[in-house]
């Protein structure tokens, strides 16, 4: 077979070769259509790719922002009832408490009351023998008698010389000497009287009397003991007395409560040795000054103890009645932030943290009482980070109650 015939046989058949009418015209308008379809498909693919990439970038930004915003756990403070009672420990002391010393030298002759005895003011407690003072008093009395006798003689002499001067029987000088002797003897009498008075007082100190109604709490001497006047050491005191009809209770009130303690207000007193019993007290005074070491106000509460049931030195608890407007809330201790500006608590409002200043009342260890700065409805951040800043944006994870904040 010739070569040209073979090449014709290998060519594919077309519409023209088959004799299909209009085959050439169809080929001319289908080619642009195919090109347009391909371009459209390519455009759709490019658009879909760009859209998916934009959505992926948006999602990545959202996830990144969410990861960058800290998540905090918050709780609501426990609303306290009106703070109408403040219980603080106090030291019970006698209304008057004094050591009794001797004012004269001698030996103890006898004593009349021992420890625990109740005595009245002016009752004789003990007697002291003072032979030296007695002798000095007798001598002073004798000197006083001599001075008084000389004074009488000087008085008579001065009067006589005054009368004689009228008749010119004596000189003016003699009259003046007599008048001077009279004045001298008057001064001597006054001096001797002062000595007698002093020694009489010293002799009166032979008897030791109770200075007030009270109880003898100590007796530090016995019969025959040497007594030295003016000794002011505890080992040489004769007796120790305490007035217990009214007791003073001294209480250290925290500075935050000091404005609420008013003189004249009532208070209840309880003691462990009298369970279930209360004693009425009255706030009578305070120090009007905050102690720089303890940051407390010293307050005195007086309690009537006519029955003698309460003892000085006992450990008591004083229940102060506070104004009804003083309210507080309780929060866990792990919500507190210690900053240089003072104590702060993180409160979440509108998705942002506000570092709020607070005042602490009672400290219960794992919980604290906040008397100013918080409300029961506040969202409090639990276990706040040291880096937590004011105005920081946070996500909130709310806990159920205060007890869950461990």
C-alpha cells in the first residue's frame, strides 16, 4: 500500500470526514465556551481558597486572643448578719489595788486579818511597836512644855516693860529687848509644836488601817518582824489589798472597731468558769489613743461585783454591742492581695478586674471578715496571681460558694 494511503488510514474521523453537515461551525463556537467554563472554574477555586484562608486566620486570631486572656475563678462573699456583737478577750482587775507599807520603824506587834479577809475602810489591820518614836515624842512634849513656860515668862516681861516705859522707869531699849524675847519664844513654841505633831503622826502609824473596803489578797509579814519605814519593795510590804465590789476589765479593741465603741454603752461579760452565765458591764472610758504597736484602742469596762463572784485577774470575754449599721462579709483568705498601697481584693466587673481596698475585721485563719470595701453580690477572684493588674480583662469561671475556695 502506498505511504500516503497508509497515513490517511491512521487519521481519526471528523464530522467533516463523516459528512456531518455544519461540523465546522460547531467547532468554532464551542471552543470559546470551553475556555470560559475553565476560567470560571478556576476563579471559583481561587475564591474558595481565599475564603477558607481568611476564615482560618480569623479563627486563629480568636483562639489566640482567648488563650491570651486569663481565666479566673470567682466567688460571692458570704453576707454576714448585722455586726451587732464584737467579742474580745479582756483582763479583769480590781477597781483599786494597792500594797500597804509601814510609815514608821519598829517591830510588828500583831496582825488581825489574813489573806481572803474582807475588811472595811478604817479597820485595824496590824500594830507596830515603836519604842524609839514613843521616847522621841515624850522628849518633844517636854521641850514643848519648856518653850511654853519661857513664852509665858517672856509675855509677862514684855507687858511689864511696856507699862514701865509709860512712867519712864525703863529705857526704850529694855522695852525692845523684852518684845524681841517674846517673839523668839513664840517661834520656839511653834517649832516644838511642829516636832510634837510630827512625832504624833509617826506614833499614829503604829496602827495600820485599811485604806478602803476590799479584800486582803496578801500578807507579807508576821509577829516580831522588823519593820522599816519607807521600804517600797514587794517583799517588805505588810499587806496587799484589792477593792472587788466593782471590777475593771481592760480590752484591746482593734482600730477598725474603735469608732463604734462609745462610753456609756453596755457590754456583756462571760467567763469560761461560769458557762452559760453573763454579767452586765458598762463602757466607762477609753485611752483616746491607738497603740502604735498593736494598733488597738484600750477600753475599760466596769462590772458590778457586789456578790464577789468574779475574781481579779480572771480571763474574761467582753461582748460589745455595736451599731446596727456596721455590716460585714466573709471571704476566704486566699482572695487577699498584699500590695504596697495596702490590702486589696480583685473584683470582676464587666469582664475587667478592679483591685478594691478592703478593711479586715476578724481573722479566722482560712477566712477573714471584711467590714468595708465589699458587697455580698461582688465577684471575688480566688487565688489571684501576683501579676494581676487593675483593669485586666479576664474570663470568669464562677465557683458555687465560699467553701469551695480551697
